[in-house]
């Protein structure tokens, strides 16, 4: 029996499943918005603003979900500040510690971009546009984009930095979650913007199709490297069926096909995006709960 | 720092009396499971089942019987936190709740823990769990309070057969090696030490003499630190982030090139029509 089966379950369940899903979308959406803002054209600004509108609430929801999962939620600040000395609590070798700071930084940059976006459309004073334009805007986008990528991917690294079945038996989970976060972030942007048909929609759809392909390759590599001794008890059951049907078929292959063939007519674009979101959610469910059930 | 202290548990003389469990519960004021209404498990004579946030010592009963039960034996082992020299729980704890003491033991500070449960997933032995009364992670402290007062931990004090021995690690290792040699001289060739040297997590400050493979006792053969996966996993993710950024940029560049080509075509067509 692999050594990872001698461990106890941390019982990271639905709060964490939703956090991984929402955090991935928020991080991915900001990274895409930052790419568009830094390297796109002026006509792409509405789509990048949509990315900011998704990212900031996503970071708030992520924080709430994480706090709700703690057994002593009133002590959430112990993640960032040492309760006795009030010095910063930071361990670079502990993904849960780095992740707490990463989420905080992502929340800060996504908040600044959110404010800047609201200023651009005239809801807040115009002077605040500088938060997403010019030199300051570039800095917010670069730092926010990096922290967005971090938020989407570190959750998988966190799972691998344990001794639990499946999670600790692979080093590919971080990359898989990063790709899934990016693709679900793109999918939500498509879903919320397809009616307006923004100029960058075609770029976004093509990007998403590429990322879905990469996600499938990484998923196959992950399963191949984990080994049968782990796969048999963890995924050769209903969880494995859910992975194949819910993630591979519904979340990757069908939307990948829809990106190139409009089989659903007018609903092809939102339909594909919706399926990517469903697949991204099911991926988090299977990867977390199958190990917890083993 | 004081001399490293710990336990040597000689499972060959454990009689399964569970006095260690009772002493641990009594000294540490740990509550009964399910309010004391504990059903019989049917798992040999063991009704305390496993280590948990309110069960810091647990005596395992492992039945090794022939199919017709005409011959066989019980293996008994008083399990506890291993107080690893390289401790996975301490490594991942984000709040600093888990500390290494002056005795080289590992202790969770209940007033600091916020119940994130990272330590539970990190422990390669499945030792730590949440105490439902405090809602914090808990495990054996090696009776840190008693040690500070120069006393022997409650479990070792109560053990009637000296299966649980407490003392300086260097002395315990000598006892363990002598006992192993004695057993092997008596023909108990399956006897072996587990965690007595640095091969397992730099050494376990609670180590064992076993009479069978570690897996038979529910112990991993090659426990590792969770941090072994940080660098490769983070490296792959970082490379993926760079690749995604480049993929996005390539798409934007292609779009720009297509647009410029379309504009040039339009201009050419416009020039052609003017010339005509």
C-alpha cells in the first residue's frame, strides 16, 4: 500500500472546492484582462474591465470561503500575523502560508483595477482611471496578473504539499489547476460578453481552445505518473467516472469541439463556455473529494 | 536546548492493557468519544479505534491468526505522535501554532491554531486530528507540562510492562539496540527497529521495536516531508504561467498582423480602383 494511505483526512470539503473554483476563475480572468490591457487595443478595454469586475468580487468570495472553512474562523488573521508578537507570519516553503499572502495581494491589485475600471466608465471620479491606465495602470496589471496566475495555480501546489493519496503522489496538480483556472476565467468572460461580441472574443475563444487541449494533456500525464497503486483505490470508482464524463468529455472535449463547429447554432459560444465552467468545477470536486474518500 | 527526549516503545512486551490511553486521557483532561457512549467495534478487543484530537495514545490490536484460528498471535502497539526530527506538521503550519520545544519534541499551541488542518494532511502517520471541544488540531505533547516539571509523561509512568520507555533519545537508542540483539539471539528474526536512526524523517523521537513489517502496524515504510513536492510543483506551475502568457501574446500578435494585412489589402484595393 502506498505510504499516502497511512494518513488522516483534513476534511477539506465543499468550502474548499468552491474556493478553488472561484479563486481559479478570479485569477484567470484578471490574468486575461491584464494581457488585453497591456498588449491589446483600446477597443478591448470593455472586455478587460469585465475581467476586473470578475476578479475583485472573486477575491472577496475566496477570502470568505477560506475563513468559513477554518475550524476557528475568528482566528483567520493568524494566517498573516503572529498572534503573540504581531510580526508577519510567513513561511515561503508552506503553500498555505504563501497562498494567504498571495490572496491578500491579489485582493489588493484586483481592488485597484476594479476601482480604475469603475472610474473609466464614469461611476467613480475620472482621476482614478490612472489605476488601469498609463504607468500606474501597467504596474497594477503586471502585479495583479502575476498574483492572478499565482492564485489559479498555487491551490494545486498546496494539495501536492501534503502526504495524502493522489494529491501528494503527483507534482502536476498545480499546473492542472492553473490551466483550468485560466480556461474557466476565459469561459466566464466569454459567457458574460458574447452578446456584445467584443473584438477580442475570437482571440479569447481560440485561447480557451488551446488551454483546454493543454489541460487534457496535463491531466493524462498526471494520471499516468500517479501509478495504479494509487489510481485503483482513488479513481477506479464513481469518482473516476465523474472525471471522465464530467471533466474530460463535458468540460474539455465537447467545448473544444464547439469552439470549431457551431453545433448548437446561436448558443454554441455560451454553451461551450458553460460546459468549460462545469468541467472546471467537477475537476475540483473530483480531485479534492476522491482523495478525501480514499 | 535541553537534551532531546522521547519514547522508545517496545511492542514485544505490550499486553494491550491500555493503561497508557487512560493515563493520557486523565492527565490531559481529554473527553470521552461520543459522550462516553461508545459502541463495540468488533475490531479485535479494540474499542478506542484510532488516534484523534481527543485520543493521543492508542493501543492497536493486530490479529494474525490462521484461517481456522487454531494458531495465531496478537501484535499490540501503543501508537502516538512520533515527534519527528523533521516534522511535516511543523513545516506546513501557517500560523506558527506548531513549535519545537527545548526537548526536541513537537507541540501544537491550542491558543494559536485556527483549525486550517494543513498539519493533518501533512502528517505522514495520520496522528493529528481536530479536537471537537476546542476546534483546534491536537495530538500528544509528550506531556510537555510534566517534562518541564521534571516528571515522566503520564503514559510511560502508567505502562506496567515498560513497553513505553521515556528518557534521553541517546539512552533509549542504546536500550533499543540491546533489546533487538536480545530478541534476535532468541530467534525472533522478524524483530526490527523503526525510526531509531536518521533514515526516517531525520529520526523519530518516538520510535519503535516492531515484530513485523511497519505496514502491518499501520506505519508507512518510507514517510516523507510534504515539502518534497513544493519545488517541482511550483516550477511546473510557473512554467505553465509563462506559457499561457506567451500563448495569449502570440494570439494578440496574430490578430494584429491579420488586421494590418486586411488594412493593407483594403488600401491596395482602394488604390487599384482609383487607378482604374
